[in-house]
């Protein structure tokens, strides 16, 4: 479900980016034509200043939007590439018979071990965060919560 909404958001960002690029090209032509009209005396200096300020303001806003959309698309592209890389890694190890250091090093980027904590009942626990290559940290509690919700819905 999340992947579908992310794909829709990336597709919308692509469409928006194309529209912004088209409008930026149009504004370049308009500003050039406006400058020519001013230089040839077809419009007054006051009119030129008023119109060019408006177009330049719009152009500046479009440049900011273009930057933001480009960054959004770059992040989405990187995320999809990371998913593809991780799936390729998984495909290579679908029938693991023995877990060894080589396989662990291929799958795991880093492991963070937190300090021990004492629970109210006197027992001790220790949190361990595993960061997987290409996809990062996965909170198992969130995954288990999602799976429990899915089971309850069925």
C-alpha cells in the first residue's frame, strides 16, 4: 500500500517537474520578447519594469519548486534502486542452508547494541538495532503491529 502511494507521488512529481520546466522555458521567451519590446519602444519603461518584475518573481518561485521536485525525485529514485539491490541480494540467498559471516556481511550494514535496562520485574533486556544494506533500519515492532492488523482484518 505504501509503495503504491510512493509511486503515485513520484509520478506526480515527474509530471509537476515537466510542467515547471515547460513554464520556465515559456517565461524565458516572454522575458526576452518583453525586453525586445522595451528596447524597440513598443512599451513604456514603467510597463516593462512592472511586467518584468512579475515574470522574474514567478521564474524565481519556479526555480525553487524545480529544485524541490528534483530532490524529491532523486530520493524516490534512490529508494527504488535500493529496493532493487536488496531484492537482488535476497534472490541470491533464497535457499540459505547455513548462516555465515559472508552472508551476514552482505545483508547487514551495521548493528547498534544499546545499554542493558532493568525491567520492573527485575529481568534485564537489551535493545539491538540492525541496519540492513540498501534499506536501513526496520523496526520489528512496527512490522509485527502491521501484521497483527492485517490478520485482524482478514
